[in-house]
C-alpha cells in the first residue's frame, strides 16, 4: 500500500515533509511582523495627510522600527526595509509641505475595464507609430501629409468605380447622382429590341444591293446608246457642207 495517494502533488520524502513543517512555522512567525510594519506605514501616511489624528513623527519612528525588526528576523529583505523607509520619509515630508500623497498601496481604478483596454491599445499604437516614424522634421511631416492625401484619393477612386462610366451620360442632366441608376435598367431591357431593329435594317439593305448593281449595269448599257447619236452628228453635218460647195462654184 502506498504511503500517500497518487493525487498528492506535495512532498513525499521525510526531508521534504520536514521542510513543509518548517515553512509553515516560519510563516506563522514572520507574517504578523510583515503585517505590523505595513500597518504602521499606512497609519503614518494617513496621519501625515490629515486623514487620521495623531503625531506623524512618532508614528514614523514606530514604522521604521517595525521595518528594521522585520528585516532583522528575516521576515523581509534588508534592502526592502531600507527602500520602504526611504519612501515613507519622503512622502511624510511632502505631505507636511502640503503636497498630495498617495496613502493606499494600490491605485484605485477610476475607469472601467473597456475604457482601460481602449486606452492601452491607443498607447500601444502610438508607441509603434513613434518607433516606425522616429523623430520627424517639418519637411518629413509635410511629405507624410502629401502621401496620406494621395492614398485617400486612390481609396476614393477604388471605392467608386462606377462613377466614370455613368459620368458621360449624366453630363447634360441636372438630376442627382442616384438618377442614372434607374435609367440603366430600361436601357438594358430595350437592348434586345434595338438589336432586332438593327438586324431588320441591315437585311433590306443587303437585298437592295443587287438591285442597285442592276441599275448601275443598266446605266452602263444605256451609255453607248446615248453616244451613238453623237457619232451620227458629223454625218448630218456633211451633206450641208457638200450642198454649199457647188453653189459657190456655180457662181
């Protein structure tokens, strides 16, 4: 049979169990000393700021003595005791001088969780932007503004690609920008009718083409007939000259 159940995650060996007992006994002795030192520090600050009644110098001496005793027995580290005494002395001096001093160990939250998360994201974004840009001059800021304006223009043109297509149709109209949209639907419906009309118009022209050719052929055939009387004209003029010649000889 096992010495301890398998679900146990603590010490199992005799030396490990002894260390656990020692830690518990040490905590029972040192915890009250740490608590007493913290209580005296808070009390001193409250008296120094006027939140409680008492002598600030007396409570300051008691708080420093409690910190030294806690450091001496090992309840806190000696450097921790020295740091807390130094901070306490500076805060008491500032409070006596009329400055605002924080008495609580932790700062109370004045904003909600959502607002705090939003502020944290804003700080992170600002820090990243500063790291990316670095120290900017006036010329650098002007270039960045020009580049930003160009990007916004490109984004607006990409967001509205249908504007250039409908712009020529709406040049002569005074209607709103939303007017061309309903006008396009009847145009699409009337497109098959227009195509059929165009086909019907082209078919008669194709049939009439042979007639036009025949007419041109008939004109070409009639052209020699019209020239024939022109060739007979000299023959008609010749007898007149022949008749006139004998008359002159007879004289």
